[in-house]
């Protein structure tokens, strides 16, 4: 079963069409990069996937559950890291995580076990008592990832999660997410505008003017549309070539 299935998804703000018949699947354990210039529709897609916006046309399924007709079981399989941090800066790392665990209905015992496990996985155990405002950007992102994984989702969405991080932190975050895909079979959908964050083996989705103009393995798409990712991206987002 695919972790994520998006079928004929369309969305408009009044008369302005933001997405038009977007369809793609994401398999378990895969890292998918969603690329597109400003205004391509990436933020709208994330808002629909997280149910910040209601569906207008099309279907989204997470772990086989329809976001339209079975929203709660679908959202339970989803973890999200938004571009803008939503951590409480004046709470400790552990307090932020326990509060989120409570929102997901975890018991105190379950919460303790899950918080311990995620802090260890994110190499944050020794920082659990520190206030979030005392952490650097890279460590704050790790806290957000730990929080997103507390309820053991099948799909992790990250919307421009590397914004504001230094190159070393960006690289470490990227490597860490790929290790989650390999070791935990978690699927990751990562929106970005930075081509160097995409690896040849990644699944790649390119949005342009609300349309999915290319999808497939990054290496294959690069060869098909220009020989390297930069050339392929420029060609696809300039001409609006279709799959």
C-alpha cells in the first residue's frame, strides 16, 4: 500500500487556479523532494495535505485512509514540520514534546516512553531540560521532528524545513531524514527550492504554475530533461513541459 496517494487534486482561490489535476503516489520508506518556483502551488498542496484547507476537487489518501471521508485516521498517520517554527520557546524541549503527546491522546506512561525514544533518536537526550530558545536552529528543527514523530506516523511532511539553517545543519538534517526512511520505513515529503538538497536516488516532484510537470527518480528526470538537475528544473519551469 502506498503511504500517500494524491489523485486529480485541483484547488482555486476564487478565480485563481492554484493546483490543477495533480496526481502522484509515495511509497513506504521513500524520500520525495517537492520542487517548484515561488507561486508554483507547493504551499497550497501542503495546506491541503494537512487539512488546513478543505479539499475542493480530487482525493488524498494517507495510508489508504481518505482525507475527505476518514480525516482522523488519515491525520493520525501524518507528522508535520512547518516552515515557521511552532515550538513554545519558553518551555523546555521535554515540555514541548509532552504537550504534543497529550494532544495526540497518549497516556503519561506512553508519553514518557515515546519522548525518551525520540529524544534519543534525535541525539537530544542531554538537552531535554533546556528551554527551546537556548537551542540553535538545527537543534530546534530536531525537536520539531521529534515532536512530529511522537505518535509514530507513516508520513512526515516538511515544508521548507531547512530555511534559516547554516549549510552544516542543512546537510545534517537532510542526512537524518534519509536515515529515517531507510531504518524506520517512514515516507518523507520535503518541499524545497534548493536543488542541492535533492539526491539522485530521491523521488522528485516538480510543480510549475499549479501543475505537476515532472515526477520520477531525480537522476532519470535530470537525464531526460537536460543532463543535470539545474538544467532540467530550468527547462521544466520555463517551458511548463508536461510529463
